[in-house]
C-alpha cells in the first residue's frame, strides 16, 4: 500500500492547504482530499505539481508500506 505524506510535509514546512493550492493551481477539493487521505488515486500531473511546489521527490510524497 502507498502512504500519502502530504499532511506531514505541509506541517513540517508550515504551509497551509490554501497556500499549496495557490502554488500548484490545484483545486481546493483536490488538495483537501489528498491532505486528508480521502483519495485512492492521483494523476502524474498532480503529483508533479505538488513535488515541484514543495521541492520534494515522489518518494517523499508517497511511502510504500508492505501489506500485512
């Protein structure tokens, strides 16, 4: 399973969801759902925008957690 680390990263960088929306051009709903881990997929474009805006790698945004 992939674990979404967006809320942790935004907290560490002290960036609000509204600021990430402005930085990426993503919709409020998209950022909200990703932040609250309420989505089961993400487009490459969305992931790329987030990684570029936060200056992180895809490996920092998502973490692989082996299934039990």
